[in-house]
């Protein structure tokens, strides 16, 4: 079994090898020096998204749009849960308005759509917003 994983930096999107022997909270990017697991939600473009998808950190993705009321209501829940799962997954918001080709690639038919990707493959998806506790329970079963 490998003693490290590959993680893409949430700031500069460069890939980094992260030792499993050390706490993820201490991991820093070799290129920009930023924390690799800071619990912040990121909004990558499609090229940056590919780097994160091909890394070994699970992704939790929120497909959303600025005009969507439920998307706006769910945003703080997504952000708060991202902080709690900082060392377990990378939380990504993808605007269906600015990245329509990603929404098309994943066949997003309604928003918000929440998706979990592990090892580059979709594990599960959920259409609609959830309250914090229900979202955490849903995530625990998938991560």
C-alpha cells in the first residue's frame, strides 16, 4: 500500500505528493506554500477541475447557478460542511453558467446537484439542497 497520495493545491492547482504518515492539516503546497487542506470551497475552471479530478482526494461538487434560490440557500451549508471535512475531501462549486460544458459532461439536469467523485469516478449524486445534518449524513455514507 502506498504511503502517500496525490493532492491538487486548492490555490495554485499544482499536484503535490502528501505523506500519509503526517497530519493533513500540516501539508503545504510545494509550489505556492499554501495549506493543501484548508477547508475552503474552491471554484476551479474546467482545466483546473481536471487536475483535481485526477488527484487522489475525493471531490464533493456543488453544481449551481447564481439565479437559483435553493442554490443560494445551500451555499452556506456547503461551505460550513467543507470546513468540517477539510482533511477528507475537496469541496468544489461549479457554476453551470460559467462552466456549462462541465454541467453538460456530467448530465446535470437540475440544480443544485451535489456529486461525490472518488478516484476520478462518480460515486453518487443528489439533486436538491439539504439541511446541514442531512447533508453530513449523506456525505458520511459516501466518503
